[in-house]
């Protein structure tokens, strides 16, 4: 039996089949609706039960609907693929967002807000904001002192060992090599503790044109109770006093350049492991109590760069590749 005859015969078995006759001139909309509702069980009836003219018109409708549906599907799929490829920028929510005013030198925080929303006041405000914007990078290079004698009780007696002096010499040579690439360093700042002063003196011998100064704030201490806790007990006043001092040192030295600074600067700090580790955590906005999870060799180099926009880059952490392996120590 031909497909069309079979379809019509089958439809005649349905309820109210008389409503669908081969030569019917029924309007497409009502005819289409009826046939569609009565042929869900057998999709072939959708087309086979129609008169030729209705079939042609219905085919156009279905094809058009199919094209639109397929286009919507492709658009949806493409959108999903695009979103997936870039999901790290569109869907990800950081656990802690970057604080752009971490050093309290964000330009908008340095200028008094305009009194009104008047265009003149706004323009004056924008000019002032531009005037206080940082323009240069600050490179902060932190050196841990060399190995020292830990047996004396007083700081004056805790001087560098022979190995500690060798480590300081290797670090001085490394900084000398860097200065040939970067130009002269701007300043050497050292802690006032004996081992740091001796290390800085050896390093300065390789940087004869660089001025130096001492700073009490950079002395070793306990910046903050570490997490996880350490095994040995330390009295609370040590954290209470040392922590405030070391935090003060961070605020004094780790910040973006002032607006008056036109070129990049390079400063060397000769100090201590606890101070350096705490500075790194604070500058990168990591949990500060994580400082003890970092280990630094004697004479190692840690390099932080503060960008004009307030971003901070850790270019080196505890770099001691300039020291022979058999001369590396941490304590």
C-alpha cells in the first residue's frame, strides 16, 4: 500500500477522522493542530495524513521551526563552550579579594573627595588624583644575615661564624653582579643586631657607592603567633611587642613609590628570617600567621617588587643559588 494511502486509512480509524479528508480545504492552523494532536503516537501521520497543499505548507512551517530551533541550540552550545573556556574569569570567586589600598597609598584615598558633583569640582578632584599617582616600581631586596654563633646569651657576642662570613661574601658578589645589570642600588638598610650589621658590612664592600643606614625596627623577633603552632613556648609579651614593631617596619618600608619618584628604585635590606617571612606574607596578602611555613637559608635573597598600581610581585624567595651547596645553612 502506498505511504499516503496507508496514512489516510490509519487516520480514518481514529476518533472524528471525518474531520480530516484528503480533499478538505480546512484552514492550515486548525488542520495542523488536529493532525498533530492525533498523530503523536505515530509521527509519520503528521505528514502522511495531509492533503498535498496542506502537506507543502506544513512542511515549510516545520522546516522553518526546525531551523530556528537548531540555531538556538547551536547558540546555546557555543555560549556554553565560550563560558567553559573562560570560566576562570567569569565564574570564579576568590576566597579573599585583593585589597588595592593595602598600603594606604591608593590615589583616591590621598585626595579629599569633591564637595559637590559639579563638573568643575569633579575635574579638580581628578587632576589632584592624577598628581598623587605612583609612577615607578620599588624593588625591595631582602638578605638574611650569615650563619652566626648562637651560644652567647647577649646579641653583642652573637657574631658571624667563619662560614657565615663566607656566605655574606657570596651574597655580596651576587649583588655586585646584579648592580651591573640594574645599575647602582639606591640604599642598604640593615638591622641593628650584630649578625646583620656584620653581614651588611661585608656586602657593602662589594657596593662601595651605595649609602647605608641602620634601623631598629628590622631587628629579629616574633611577629605573630604562627599557625600551625610551634612546639616551643614563647611568652605573650614577645609577640605583643615584637609584632607591633615588625608590623611598623613593614608599613614603613613596603609600599608603592611616592608620586615624586620618577624612576624605579632598588633597595637592599639586611635583616632576619622572621622579619622577611612576615613581610612576604603581608605583602602578598597571604595569612600572616603562615610565616613559619617558609624556610630561608643564610645569605639568601628574597625580592619583592611593588608596582605603581599597588600590585606586588614576588620575584625571588630565599634564592641561595649563588652559595655553594656545601655552604648552605639555615641555623
